[in-house]
């Protein structure tokens, strides 16, 4: 069949057209597909980072709401405590009016009773005269002491200022630094103080803000645990990941146990020899990607693999949330897709070639047969027939040719008989 020039020409034209089409598809589409898929992978990294940022920010807002609500609840409790102290004091001075006890006895009873009253995390009530003498205080260091010259470690006068504000406002909340019972260091404290001019002193109840912060820190640890679980489910490309560190370069969450929980300030960029932590902070929220070289789990210690990171800064927690992915992995998806497109193109070329072969053979075979029949007829064999039975144009041509040969043969025989008769 391939000896036929028609078959060779027709088949060659079909194969060339299919090959040129496949090459055009590859060179025109594959580079665009590679770039597009690469950008999709990069955008997926950015999207994952932004989603994690929003999740962490939502946790921060929830913690801030909890902190505010906890403080409001504690402030209500302080008001209630002072109200109880007021009721207790009124009851004592009511006994003075009824003549059961003296004024001095009432004051001693009130100051001693309030001194032994505690609530919350060993919090207490304190009473001060207008001249800043602490009439009642559970700490022996301050009970009965003159606090008019008492200053904090920062040099601020505390009790006289509170007395002045309470006398002016009648009541209110005031924040200052004070020591816990039996503790040497000063920490932030807030007190609700109310003025009682009928008795000539003020009563205060307070709480240490560190107690609220301790609850917030516990909730923060729970939030970090939840973020750790969420981050463990996120993969960028094949092995890319998200991580979180704070402004002190403490790695809070990292999938690599060698980095998780450590201070990585001394980790160096193997190319620039600068602190990798400082480089990451420098690109935070700039929208720029930080390129650097690092090793791989399968090739530890060989810092030759290019990576890129995006970093965002979460102001509330003062955290830095980053993404990290190998550049080769971002390209691998596009390369894999290109390889598959090329494979599909080759398979299509082979299939198209096979289909073209059968199509050409289906056309060329009857043409060759008809040509052979015509050759025999030209040699004088008028009994030959092509025998082609098809329902297409080639079938019509073959039947017409066979009929023509038969009529020609019949005409010649008739002519011969007439010649013989003459």
C-alpha cells in the first residue's frame, strides 16, 4: 500500500499537519500554562498566609474581648466588695448610736474586721485616713503606717494621690503599682476607692491585673494550640508550610521540631550570613517575597535549595506569621502539567497517525484496485471487473466503471457479429 504515491503524499500531508498542530499547541500554550500554574501556586501560598493571619487576628480580638469583659466583671466585684465593707461599717457605727459600743471601739472593730476580709486571689480591703495613714491593711508592713511619703519604685506617690482623687470624685477606679501580700516586687493593680466623709476615711478594694493577664495567657496558650492544629493541616505545594514567631525571635509554631519553640535569632542566611529572623521581619507586610537558600529534609546540611517566604505582622499579639516553600516545588506543578500536556499531545499524534493510516488505506485500496482493473481493460481484457461494493463515491465510480466495461464489451461483440455477417 505504501508503494502508492497517492498514499505516500496523502499520508505525509496528514502526519505533517498533525505534527505542526501539536508543536504549535506545545510552544504556544505550555510556556503560558507554566507561568500561570506557577503564579497560581504562589497565590495559593499568599492566600493561605492571609487566611491564617485573619484567623490569628480573630483569636486576638476574642482574647481582647475576654480581657475587657473579665476586667468589667472584676470591677463589678470590687464595687460589691466595697458595698459589703460599707454595710459592715454602717452596722458598727449604728451600734455606737445605740450606745452599745464607743466610737473608738467601733473603729477598731471595723478596721480589724476589714483587715481579715479576703476575696479572689488573696485580694483584700484597705482603709486610709485623709492624711494617708493606712488604718486597715492586711500586710503588717503597711497596717497603721504613714503612707504619705510612700513611693513606688518609679518614684510616684500613691496613697495621697488616690485620696485626693477619691475626695474630688467621690469614688472611682485608680491604677497604680503595688506589692502582693508577702511579695517584694511591684505589679500593676487597680482599686475601686470610695470616700466616706461621714467617717473621715476612704475604703478601697483592689485586684492585681496580673491575675487577669494570667487567664489571658492561658487562653493564649490554648489559641496557640488551636493554631498549631490548623497549621498542621495546611500544605503549600508539596512540603511548604506556615510558621509563627514573635518579635523576640521565639519560634512559637513550626513544623520542624528542631526549630519549634526555640529562639532562632542566631540562625543565619547561608548566603548573606545575616540573621534570617531579621531578614524575615524586614519584609513583613511589604508584599515582597524573601528569597533565600536552605536545606531539605532529604538533604540536611546542604543549603543550596532556593526557598521563598511571605511574612505578615500581627500587631495585637506582636507575632510574625510567615509562609515557606521551595521554589522547585512551585515550579514542579507547572512542569508536571506541561509533561502531561506533552504526553497527551504525543498520544494524540500517535492515535491520529493510526486513524489517518486506516483512513488513507480505506481510500487508497479501492483506488488501487480500480486502477489495476483499468490497466487490464486497457490491455484488452474486457471481462475483468473491479468488484468494489461500497456505498460512497468510490463505490459509485467503481460500479459506473464496471458498467462501462460491460457495455463496451457488448458493443464490441455486436460489432464483430455485424462484421462477420457482412
